[in-house]
C-alpha cells in the first residue's frame, strides 16, 4: 500500500481525523462502530483503513464484502497463532476491494503467512524484536516466499528486501515505520515513534543508528547495517540479533542466486 505525495502519510486514530484536511491519511479503527462509520464515507485524502482487533467480528466482514465502495483495508493480526483461522473471513472481502494482511512477528506467523498467501492476499510482516521461536518462523516465511510457487502476492519486507538489497531503503521504510515517511499518531493524537509511546523526533533513524555505533553495539560491524538501519535494536537496544541476521543472509543469497541466473541467461548464445 503506497501514497505518493512528499508529505508523511499520517496514521490517525478514528476520533482524531480533521474534518477540513485533504492531506493523505490512514484511519486506524479498533471497534465495529468505527469501522462501519469510516466504511460509509471516504473523504478526500483517506488512503485506507487500518483494521485492528476485528478479525474475529463476522459482522464487520459481512459488511465489508457487501459494501459497494473500494476503500482498501489493512487487516492487522497481533496474535497470529490465535487469529490465523479467521483469515477465511477475508475471502469474500478481497473480491470487492484491496485487502492486505499485516502479521506481527510472533509464534504463529508462519501458519498465518502461509494461509494468507494461499488466499492470494498481500502480506506485511512486522517483525519487531522476535523471540527465538518467532525468528525461526520468520526465516521459514522468507524461504516460503522465495521458493513456493503458491506465493503470488508480495510478502513484505522480503519482497522489498529482494528488490532493494544494496540500495538505500531500510527495513524502517519497507515496513512503513520510518517517521519521516509515515507519521503514526497515538490515542491522544501525538506523533509517536514506532512501537512505543515516545514522541516522534526528527532524524530518529539516523540518530538511533549513530547512537548504536557510538556505543559499539552489535551493529558496528554488522554486514546488514545498511538494509536494517538498526531496526532490530528498537525499542530494546540490547536485543540480540543472532536470530534475525539469518533473514538478511537468506535474502542476500537469493539475490546473488538471481543475479547469477540473469547473467547466465544473458550470456547464453541465441
Ligand atoms: S541486524 Fe541487528 S546488529 Fe545488524 S544492523 Fe540490524 S539491529 Fe544492528
């Protein structure tokens, strides 16, 4: 899901959307009444609804499948082990509008990603700071994305990692958590840093990574520093990256393999 103007895309709680503002924004809805209210109107600037905690509500998805509008939905799964079986509720909805599934990097992420992919849904995985079990599942999701012909729609961040490895984009941007590009607001409408209640501050990512390097943290000689930008050291700076570095290695190996196949193809005499 993308928005193309130069201003940050704002993520606003349902009660804090200005009435006279045509700048781009996303509305976060957490209860049925908010969902129904925002489905019934699409003011200028509204890019999509971020739907949290409602996958278990059958009535919500019945309305979404019957609604004539085309407002895209980003359906967030914070507990994939518990919620994954409810993904079937999105089958009829995706026939009417763009639907993406955002899955937290917790145990159950592999099952949820496999099922969402089998339903043809684009996926964004928010790894955060995964446990060892979740990190192992994330690696399996990456391999699933790379190798399984059933995968038709993008699975982020692996899709963007493959496309931009060696470029300037970091996980922060790929996962829509870079505050310069995506301005997330809390329940009292303050811009906050990703996955915290801390107020947003300019140049957060640059200063975060610079601070880690100044502290001689694990990032200093990490081969994946450019693509990561210190993502996995937030908010806990002491998080060990032993379980997540294989994700980068896996994607890098795939990129090398693809490059070699392209070279071989181009050098094949016609
Ligand atoms: S993977 Fe870990 S050590 Fe490497 S740059 Fe990212 S946060 Fe730092």
